[in-house]
C-alpha cells in the first residue's frame, strides 16, 4: 500500500539515493585500500587481537564470518566477527575495519552508556522495523488512530536506534584511530589512508539515520499525527 503512494517516494528517495552513494563510496574506498599492504604485515584479526590484549580484554572472541564488509561486534556474546577480507587481510583497510570493531568491545568494557541504551532498544527496534509499516497500513485502511499511534511509537524507537548508532560508531572509530597510531600498527604516513576507510563507512550509518527519520516523518504526516490532518 505504502509503496504505491507517490508521497511516500518523495520522502523515501532522498534516503535511498544517499544510501546508495554511501554504500558505493564505502565499497570503493575499502577496495582501494584493501590493495595497500600495511607496513606492520599484520592481518586485521591480529591487529584487533593486539588492540584487545593491550587493553586487558582477553575475554573477547574473534570469529571469521562470511560476507563482504559484514564485520560487527556482538555485545550479547562479546564476540568480534570479521569478514574474510578483514580477518585474513594484511591491508590498511582490513586493519582499520578490524580495529573499529575492537573499539566497540572497548566501549562495552568501559561501560559506554550509549551502547547499553542501543542494546536495550534492539528488540523493540526489530519489532518496529517489521511491524510498524503494517500497523500504519492497516490503521490507514480501517481509519484506526490507535493502530497509527502504536505504529508511530514502534517506528520512533527504531529511528532512535539509528540516531544513537551515529555517536557510537564515531566513538569506536575514534578509539581505533588513536590506537593504531599509538601502538605502531600503522605508521603515521599510513594513518590517513586507514582513516579514510573508517570515515567512508561512517557515511552508511548517516544514510541509515536520514532514511529512518524521513520514513518516520512520512508516517506521521500521512496519518495526520503530524500536521493535524489525514492525507
């Protein structure tokens, strides 16, 4: 129903375009610096392990997983999961991404408040992303203000999740940037290249947040919860 609403695309297209540009930039930047070997000769997994060990975080398990740039840290089981190009790669791109994920483990160990808040929002975020559009569609169809409000609350929680993600990702990258130079994992001359990979990846989170905010505005406007009238 929503997909066939012309007004929906006025809100959705800017986020879609931004998301495509961010994804292309991240992929091209990673691919470029994945061909640049780090002077240290370390793999991404080794760099992340050294970073964690130096900070006394010996309980974090590093796993190899499938997928391209599927790297992530899971605070629920304290695991750092790296894609093949990052886990085995000896490039500046691999080291940058791996140490970024290790930065998330540092956040958890230091009690970084926003990470705890984001983790607590995860269940309602998943629910909001999956159920809120359905509730909005049904609410509009049967003219139910209650369903529209429930959908708005659930989707607002999902939007909050994407917004909170921004400072969390920025902080993890900042921790990684400080560490890789101070520890000698990359040289001062190599640092700008590794930093470019992290900066490009951050844009994907910005695109995700913009898309989520625009979708929420559409739902609120379309339902009459914003602007005072149903459209």
